[in-house]
C-alpha cells in the first residue's frame, strides 16, 4: 500500500523535528507530534513550544568544564582509532541520564548528522568513567530513533513525555508516558524496539557505586593500547546461541582468540527479569591502558560494551 500524502508530510516534518531536537540539551522531551514544532526560543519568544526541560537552559556540557574536558579527551583518543576518523573536529552535546545515575550521554555529530556517542558517569569530584561508547548514525538515545519508534507506535498525535533511563550499559531505555493513557511504554535506547512490559516492575535497581567501578577513568594518560575487529555478522543467521549449549564463562583472552581465528562469538543475555533475550555478536575489541576492556558489538552499528559486564550477564557461545 502506498503511503498517503498526509503520512508523507508527517514523516518529512518528523525528520525535521528529530534533527532539531538532537541539538537541544534536554533530559526530558515532551510533545504532541511534529505539528507543534517551533524554532528555538531565541527566534520564537511569542510562541509555545512542544519541548520543555526540567534542567537549566544552559547546556550541561557548558555547565561543567570537567565534563567537557573528559568528553574532549575521550573523543580525541577514539578519533585516532580505525573507523573513528570522522570524530576529529566533531561537535557534541550532552544530555543528563535518569535520576540518581550522575551520568550523561554525549551525542557526537558532524556536518549535521549524528556519528556516535559516549556515556560518562561521575566517579568523584571532576572524575568521570567511560561506561560505553559507539559509532555510527544510530547512537544511544538518538532522537531520530525515538521518533521512528513513536511513528511505529502511532503515539505522535498524543501529548507524550519521553525520559532517558540508564541503569547500566545493558539496561538503557526511553520511558514514554502519554497523557490519559492507562499504560506506559519502554523503548530500547539503542534500537528503539519496544520492550515487552509496560510498568516499572521489570526495571533493575540502580547501584550508583556498582557498574561504574568497572569502567575507564577518563584521565589524560589513558589510551587505547590494543584493538582488533572482524566483519560484523548477524546472530539471527548464525544460530549457535539458539541450537547449541553455552560454554563456560570465558576469559578475555578466550574471546580475543576466537576473534583472531575468524570465530563468531555470541553472548546471549536475558535482561529485564528474563523478559528479553538479546544476542550480542562480538566482532571486535578495544583494550585501554587502564586495563579496561570493551567488546565491539554490532547492534544497528558499532557499540563498545565493557567485557566484564557482558561476561557476567550473558551465556557464551563461541
């Protein structure tokens, strides 16, 4: 069936809506669909806006010089790696993450398009830890991905509130509420897929001192000292994680050996109280001078997740 002219107009307006939002440092997003989009307040002071924020109007990356410095150091370090070359001289905006996390997602853009992201968590005064990162046009908490999900769920005609929730790199989501609705929506922050529950009973408890201890402290001397990658593969084509039995939890060296011998290792994770089974195909790695190790996962595009967290959470299929 061909789309109607109204639907084409709505989709075009929505793309404009998403591109405008990606530049605004908001921790909460409210709206009633593309028809409510107006220019920033500086050019539309007499109009009402569909977007509001519970944070100060100053971007969070400008409020904290130490956060800005930490993000800049990480971007410079990663821009020297294969596949990250377009991060050089890129711009970025930070968005605060869920209550109690003391974390920020850093969305990186260049020439008007998103090209990657970082997640930083506070780990003391002027000290931050790198929780995860990724490159490509589908970053974590992308407004474009959120918009596509809202279109698919047919929620754009309603007044909605979208909040970023980040418990750890394996539990990151948009929490969407709609005025007058008798349910809520949880959307995966990376893929935009709807999670199969509609209340908070499946959400993990956030431990502010737990996962962040495993991540890289962003000091200037921390550099990537080893890396590798193979061709990405689709875990729904290679079904060893469905048909086989998991191996014992591997050492880091075991996973790297599999990659170096053209293996296609998969970690199958049961998340949100076992309601979500997610296969993570491993096709690369980064090892930092601090000793922190990140596995490259292909999930719409490249995403680097901490080895320790993936290992402890998932079943391993080499």
